[in-house]
C-alpha cells in the first residue's frame, strides 16, 4: 500500500503528464530522510521537470511542506528511463551553449552611448558653476542673524 507521501506525488505528477499509467513512485528511507524516486514515461520527463526545473522544484517545495507536517525530510529524485531500458537521474535543462556564447561575446570597440566627451566637459563645467552659486547662496544665508 502506498503511503501518503507517495500518493501525494503520484497525484500531482499524474495530472501533469500525458501517460499517467506509467507514473511510479518508489519510497526508500535513508540517513538523510525519505527518498522518493519518481519514474515517468520518457516523453513526460520534460513536463515533470519543467522549464529550467521550475516544475520539479515546485513539487519538491510541496513535499517539504508535507514533510513539516509529517515531521520528516523528503527528497525527490526524478528517474529518466531511456528507450533502451536503462535508468539515469534526470538533470534540469540547461540553456544551449550557443546562447551563452552570444551573451558572453564582447567587442573591443567602445559602445556608442550617445554622449560626446566634449558635451560631458561642458556639462561638468555647468554643474561646477551651479554648485559654486549654490554654495555662495548658502553662505549668505549663514551670515543672516535670525
């Protein structure tokens, strides 16, 4: 008979996948707590993990909430069953290497930010003049005896 934690994970996952009859949850107790191994159809592994592992992380968070109520520590392992019948732990999907290269690409030319160095000099002179004028006005206010 399945325990409440197995039934809980099974219910959540069966609502997410296309092949709910192939969902299986095994339960093992070790020194770290309760380990739930989730096995789904190879077509449904992506659905269970979700983009960037968000769905799997959400299931784990719900399990932690159940664990606080049950005074137990739960861990969820998603097992990816290959077409050949071999098993391996499913890893969260990483962004493609090509996308990383595009982000990390740096040019040696300075970026055109729309400002010329001459304009910056003029603005700094104007701001210096404004700062001096403000200081003078504040000094005059300090001289007043109120």
